[in-house]
C-alpha cells in the first residue's frame, strides 16, 4: 500500500495531466491535503485501525464537507458548513482524505452532467460525450484515476447512470441506510447518498462505514432483524423479456445478453419477467405530481433567485409550484400500487438484472434535446428509489465501442444480495456489507451443503462463512430421524473434533429456525477449533442414549460416505 502522502501527490499530478477543470467546483490546495495525509500516517504508525486509510475522496457539491462551500451548482446558493454530513464525517473518520467538491447537474436535477454554470462535465473516455449526471464530477474523478472514492447522490439514477457511462462501480444503497442529513435535498423521500469506485470491494467498504442511522435524519433506517445476508445458492435472477429491452440498441441488447449469460455460467437461475410496470412507475418521478418534492426542496430559492439558474432545471422545478395536492395524493396511491406490483415481479427471485441506462449521448445531442435525452437515460433507473429498492451498477463490457453497464436491483435492505450477484458477474469479491448484522450458526448434518435440509438455510438468506471443526470436546451419534441427522453432544472427556460448516444468518431467521426445530434437536453454544463460541445444532441427551456413536468418522459427510461403501 502506498503511503497516504504519496497517494496525494499522485492524485494532484493526475489532476494536472487530465486537465478537466469542469470536474471540480472547489479543489483543496495540495499542501493542505498533504498535511492531512501526514497526520494520517502518524495515526497509522500509532496503531490506529483505519479501514479506508489514505483513500482519496471526492464529494459531490450538494453534500456538506466542513470548511468547503456547498453550492449545489448554483453560485447564489453557496454556504460554508462548519460540520460535514454524516456520510463525509464517517468516511474521514475511517481514514479517507477529502480532495474537494465536484460538479453536478444543478440541484441534482438531471442525468446528463451538463446542467451546471460551472461547465458541462465531459465523459472520462470521450470528451465529446456526456459524463452522465447528476453526480457527474464525482464519477469522472474516479474514472480518471484521481479519486479512489467519490460520493454522489441518487434520486432518479444519478449514482448509477454516470457509473455506467464511465465504466466504474456505483452503489445505490437502500433508502435511509446511509443518512442523507447534510445533503441539499432534491426530492427528500427518494434521495440517497451513493458511492463510486473502480471496484466493488472499495465501494462496499465505503458504504459499510457510512451505514447506520443518524439522529438528525428522520429518514435514516437501521438494518432490520430479518435481513437476508446472501442470495439463494448461486442466485435466482430475473431479467426483462425482449419487450422490456426495446429501448436499447442492438449492440446494447447483445451486451446485456452477454452479462446475463455470465451469471448463468456462475450457476445462477435466470428467468424472464415483464418489467413494463416498473418502467411505467419510473415516469411518475418527473411526469407526475411527485415532482412537487423537488419544488419543496429548492423551489422557493429558485423563484427568488432566477439569476444563476440552469434554464432546464428551473423549468422542471418551477413548473411544479401550482400542482394541486389531490394530484400528489393520487400519484402516491399509484406508487403504492406499483410497489405491490414490484414485489410480485421480484417474487421468487433474489434480484433483477437490468441495463443501467440507454445509449451514451454526445454533448450536442443533449443540447438539442435536453429533456428527451435525459428521460431516455433514466428509463431503467427512475423507478428504483420510488419503489424502495437497492441497486449496484457495474461495468459489463462495451456496446458500440463504449462502456456498457448493468445493475443488480434487489429489495430494500438486501444490498448484500445485489452485491454478491454483482460480484459473481464481475469476478470480484465484494466482501460483507453488514459484518455485525448476523448470528453465526454451526451445522453438522442435514443442513450442510448438498444435504436434504440445506435449502432451509439458503432460503433464509444465510451466508456461508467457513468449513471448520469443533474443539475436541464432542461426540456425534446417528439419530433415527427422517431425514437422517446427527446428534452432537459436549462430553467431559474422550471427546473429538467434529467437522462442521459455519453460516451467518439474521437474528430473525435464527429465531425461526429455533421455533420450527423438531425434537430431539436443540440449539446451543458450540466451541469451534479456533476457540470462538457460536450457536450450533445439538440434540437432547435422552435421544443420544443408545444411538450409534459415529464420532470416529470425524463428521457427518464422512459417516455417510462410509455407509455407502
């Protein structure tokens, strides 16, 4: 790992080489960031555990970073916060170094990256094409190799569209998982803080650091007790029927089919669904009365300060001023119905695989049709926050010689499920998003992989941890049950180590296991070979009396194998 000071120097060299001033609204002086990096090196030398130590962070300029102006890409809106938003504060506390504030579509209204008085942010690979918005500067700062991490926000796709167009990773967590206090709102009930990085593991680590409720954000939410921690086996993935892919070009459809084929090769079950209701729900965000949320956020300011406003942004937001309340109430009811429909579409699947966006327009195309192009870009993204879903956007090859991206979309709080499937698609290990959210369970027989009750674990969203063994303090017997099961008991002497698997599942899932556990099985504390204690399957002492002792086989699989000989 490079020293933080070396990484800072490399970043500022890259800023000069790239010559993309439109990426930044405010950039901290290099000596200032170097001073922070030197202090960070002292903390590391003192033994501090800083999981993001030395990673360079770019912050979208609608998110507060202490001492740096927040403009939301409107010069007249600028203020200088004394305190960073929780998302920024938590990343800095884990060792990330803030480089500066990045450009965006004004007031986070747009998916193009051109709606800013600070200049249109051009695509990282092709300066004639757009970067995507509204988190344009953040995505390009990562894609150009300047920042390791960048914060964006996402209401309609702003944390995913720029990821796809610039060939990087974008994680849009469940609404409220990362607090949005200290963020200039766009449409507050549907706003989300997002992360860009060049790989899944780095992006996941940032989301993990930022996640947990904040007292000053009433929309923030804790991870629920019944959270699923993994897909079912290799995963069950829904994909659109051919009609759902009609907005794509032929090359984009081929790239999407190739991504779905990769998932199938990993063992995932892929099934077609009708996504038309989701695409209909997407239109509610701008074409319906929900756009009133944007007026509630900044409409009064734009009405009072027309100077400095982007004409397209102002037109969208101010048009919502006189929307009657009954129209908003009606669209909220429609949205509730769409949420129920979405639940049905996802029923039986772990996630939905979709193209992240449609096409990669040029700057000229956006200038000629700013609203129409923007609408097409949000075809597959606008509905996600409206329906309270999580999404992970990843690169998936190229279409027409340009980056093509797909998104794994999962139910609220099943971010880990989407991450794991995105990891299978990209060949990356994203790691655990909520390492403290589950309870470890040791299984010894019918719940092992390949055994008849294993589906109960995967159906409960359990996550495989390791194959290991107990401490040498146990005996195992063969119980006369259907299906056959072993019984584990701790003994005072003459014990042996017994092979097992450790899985992690939610507290609620463990409770369901306990409630449904048939006699003579029981759950209790089990000591593993490494000395740690986990919950594990055992059996009642009376059931073990007279049962065949199979401890000498070392484990249930070995016993079954020997029984077949």
